[in-house]
C-alpha cells in the first residue's frame, strides 16, 4: 500500500543533508580558530622588551659607579681636604651604589618574567658582593672587573632575546604554511562535495516527490558524501522517521475506533481500511464490499432519512456528517450501528475522483441513548403517578408553569402559582414573620426543606403541601433561581391530627388511671399501716405477758417452763420483726424516690457505723473503695446497704479473719457496678435464685437469724433505680452481691 503524503518528510531529509554539508564548513572555521589561537599563544611567548632596557640600565649603573669612585680617588690624591668636597664625593658614591642595586633588582625581575636564564647575572652578583663594604672605596681593579661583568650581562641578555624572537618567528611561519595547506585541501574537498551533494539531493527529491521514500533512503545509503558511517547513520535516521510515520499511520487506521473509506466517482466503495467493523465484527469480506454502493448491500439498513437523501448530497458534491445506519452480521442476529462522514476528493489534476471519509461504531452510544429514552419514559411515568412534583422558579423567585400532569391534577393551584411568588399566591398560608424568614433563606441562597403550606384546593377543601428546594446556577455561577420537589401531605396531616386526638385521649386515660393507682396505693399503705398496728398490739401483749410471768414466777418455774417462756418471747419478737419487714417491703414498692447525686462510699461508711453489734470470733476488716459517685435516693440506698452489709457481717461471725470488701467499676453502658464481697459462710450457687424471693432462706434460723425479706427489698429498690442485682457464692467460700446504679451527668 502506498503511503499517503509520503513526500511530506522531504523537507526534514533535505534539512539533514544541508546540516551534513554545513558540518564541513564548521570544521573549516574551527581549524582557522585553532590557528589563530596558536598564533596568539606564540606571540604571548615573545620575551618582554623591558629585559633589554633593564640590562642596559645595569651596564650604565656599573659604569657610573666606576666613574664616581675614580673621581673621588683623584680628589684625594690631589690633596683636596675641604670638608665640603669630601662629603660631596661620598654622597655621589653612595647614590651610584644604590642605583646599581636598583638596576640589578629590575633586571632579575624582568629575566624571571620572560623565563630567560642569565648565568652571567650570577657572576655579576658575585663580583658586586666582593666590593668592600661602605664607607670604604673599592679599588680600580675591582671596579673594572665589575664593569666588564655588567657588559657581559647586557650582551647575554641581547643574545637571549634575539634567539627567542627567531624561534617564535620560525614557529609562526611553519604554522602559517600548515594552515594554508589545510585550507587548500578543505576548500577543494568542499567544492567537490558540494557538486555531489546537489546531485544527490536532486535525486532524493525526485524519489520523495514520487512517493518512493524507500528509493530515497537507498540512494542516500549508496551516495557517501563523507565518512562511510555518516550518511549511513543519516539514512538510517531518515528510514526510521519515515518507517515510524508509515507504522503509526497504519496503526491509526487499524486500531482506531474510526476507519477510513473511499468511493469512486459513481459512489461505489473503492478502498476500506482494515479496522472497519463490517469486516472485523460482522464477517463480511472486502471483496464483497468493493465496487458496490451502500444501497446495493443488503445487510445495510437504510438511514432514517433514506439513501436517496444521502445520494442527493453526494451528487451535489457536498460534504456530509453523521449519517447513521445499521449493519447486520453475515450469521446470527448480531448488528451494529454505524455513523459515517465524508467529503469529495480530487485527483492530482483537480478533477472529482469520488468521496473519502471516516466511519465510527456508535452501537454503545445508540444503546445508551435508548436506555436514556427508556429512563425518561419511566421518569415521566413516575412523575405522573407519584404524589410528588417538580417545580422551578426564576431569579426573582416567581414560579414557572408546573408539569402538564400537575396542571391536570391541580389546575387551580397550578394557575394560581404560575408567574407569582409563593408569598403572593398564598399570603395567608404562613405568618408574616415566617414568610420573612423564608425570603431571607432565599436571598442567602440557602437550601430549604419541608416548607409546609395550607392552601385551598379546587373543591374548596384545604390542601397541605410540603416544599423543598435548592438554588440552581448556570455554568458561569450566575444564580438562575430555585428548583425542588413538592408533596401533597394532606393525608399525613389528617393522620397527625387524628393521632394527636388519640394521644390526648390516651394521656387523659393514663392520667385518670394514675390517679386511681395513686389512690389505691394510698389506701393500701393506710391498710398496711392499720394491719401492722393491729398485729403489733397483740404481739406486744403476748411478749409482755410472757416476760411478766417469767419475772414473777421465776422461782416457781422449773428449767423446762422457763425455756418455754423464752421460746414464746423469741417467737413474739420474730413475729414483730416479720411484720416490720413486710411493712418495709410494701413501702419499697410505693414510696417516692427522689434522685440526687451522692457518694456511695461515704454512705457505706455511715451504714457501717450504724450496724448492730454481734457476738463474733474476730473483728471485721472493712475495705471500702472511694469515691463511688452515683445517682439515687439516699434513704432507699441506705436500706439496700443496711441489708447487704448486715448480711455480710452476720454470715462472717464464725470466721477467724473476717473481711468485707466494697468496691465499684464502670460498665460498658456507663453505669456504676457496686460489689459487696465477704469471706463468710457463702451459699449453694444452684439455690441463688431463691435469695430474692420473700421468706426464702438458705440457712437455718437457729444459726443465722433473719426474716427472709431483706434481699427482696434490696431487689425492689435497685430495680426502681433502673438497675439490676445479682448474687454469686460458694459454700464456705463467701458471697458476692453486685448491683448497678446510674452515674451523675
């Protein structure tokens, strides 16, 4: 298959060739720069001209020193003794010596900067060092030797400078000759390469213009314009670029959801990319499609507007977009929806050659559209049958017309609301203050829920509606109004009113029944008090008479008779205790229990001090955890603790080391759990349920006296506090009683 637009990579290829030619010019420029750099470096290696001047200065300073010394010696030989003349000679000699030292230092510095070695300078320094120290005058032989050494230094410096200059000049001449030869060779090679490059580029352009990019690359490989690997690499790069382009275009045609198609001038399919679903999914072959128009293919259903409309557009040679039709599979009921778009195509001469375009599989989009339509139908059905309805307002809070279904169901309400605000349509549905609060919510763009209005319906009856809404905005965030739902809550309101009337009647019945129960409790309390009084009186008489007989006839009664009287007194005492316990049991059920925060540990300490003394083997060791904050009635809880602690003290009388622990903890439901544990007689756990039943005793009365009512009273009081009580124990291993109470807030 030919690559459409294969000549498009020609420009990048020509640019690559130009860059290859420009690389030679770059090499030439770099060679010139290297030569210039070498010349500058050689010039910088020229010795400093100051070296010669400093050598001359040293020679002059040496000669001056010799002349001054000779003049001073001549004056002394002539007998001149004037002090002024002597001082002047000494000053001149000293200045000449300083000038010589300065010239020597400058010459040493210049020689070091120029990198020139002067062995003669060392000999000069040695002769200068041999001169006598100041103020003695050197003799003539020493001065003449120093002058000769200075002349030798100047001559050596001049020779060294001349040798350095000749070496630099020779190097520059050799470099210039070498550079000229290199430039000549490069220029000749560039001229030949330029000719071959023009010929090669012309041939490559012809290949690319005809779409034969493979021939262009092969020609590039065969035409080596430089090093053998340079154009091979360039050809490989070009081949990679064009091969990648070919591969990507083919991948796009094969893997894309769209596919490419072409027709001839008669509208018959002439080319189809391999990714067309009629080939890949439906089982049709390209041979069955080529050379036929779409309306001639039986497995293609006509679009909704028909094939004629599409053919009319193509006859006018106009582009078209999104023509949808259905294609069926060769076998089975499978079918897909296809959408095509196309435009006229022209040949190289500009003549009409047919149509070209792309197609797309829109089956999923069609299915989604059908699901959306079905959802719309279900929503419309639900909106028509439901009691709720949808509403909208504009930015001024005026209601838009309701749905046709609501206009049919509530025509008067819909007509009254359209184009008006709620407070205009139903001014009396809310109070002015409630309407003002609602308008403030709307102005602040706050959502609202369950705005309940009582309005008049078509038949004159009152109708309750509930409205909820949220603000709506456009894509730029501009406020458009509110929208929400409304609901008819008339039935609910009627049910609420009916339920309210029933609740009021129930409250009246409960209040009446409460008064009756309170009266019955008062009557029962009065009866129990009267009964207790009537029982206590004869019991007291029986007890008193028995004690009187025992006192008066004590001397006449034998031991058996006295024992019988003691049993009678004890029986009367037990009977009186039983009556008192029954009174406490009755009161524990009906007496008021005002709740208040208290510290149960402090109440335990008080009850311990109030326990009656008992005959026992050893004193009790009390262990009380504190504090134990609880919420309860102090008087009632005192009775609970008197019974529990009294039982613990009673059942540990025979223990050698009695110990009673009272502690508490917090349960998972945030209630206080109080534990009273002793190491006394204990009980059979299988019989533990009988402990809280009236008059049920697990121990003999002769061993542990009691009425059998105490734990029943404890259970009644704890349950009236909203708690629970439980007993745990084992024979001879003690007992543990637990009860729960509420904690203060």
